């Protein structure tokens, strides 16, 4: 058996050491990657036209638009566009039915 060298720094002691990949380390690295993706997705856009929308507002707006889409689908409407208009201090989003859907 070889002698253990003395007075080595931590860096020197672990110089050629490679940690074995375990199931736990695989899941932790995958979880960290997912967290990074979520944080990047929630970053506000650099575009000034939507810079004032917080991630919470974007999430709530997305949920409400999805509910609207589901309601329209239940009514048999599959083709539409969202029209945006302003009425004094209110912003209104409403579906505009396309010609094919109205026939």
C-alpha cells in the first residue's frame, strides 16, 4: 500500500477523483436544468412593448385565453383571431370569428 502524502491542499487531494454518477445525481441535474428553463421562460421580454407585463400577469392572461379557447371549441368554433381594443381605461380582448367559422 502506498503512503498517503501529507500537507496536501483539498484541490491536490481530489485532483484525479471522479465522482460516480448515481441515480440521485442524475435526477438533481435534470431538475436543475428544468429550473433554469423555467426561470428563462419567466424572464420579461426585452421588448419595450411588453416590458411592463409581469410574469404573473402573463401567466394569468395565458390561462384566461386558454379558457376562452376551450369555450369556443365547445361551441364548435375552431377558427378565430383575437382582436384587441381599448375603451377609455380598459383593454379588451375578444374573439373575432373568421368567415369559414360563421357559415
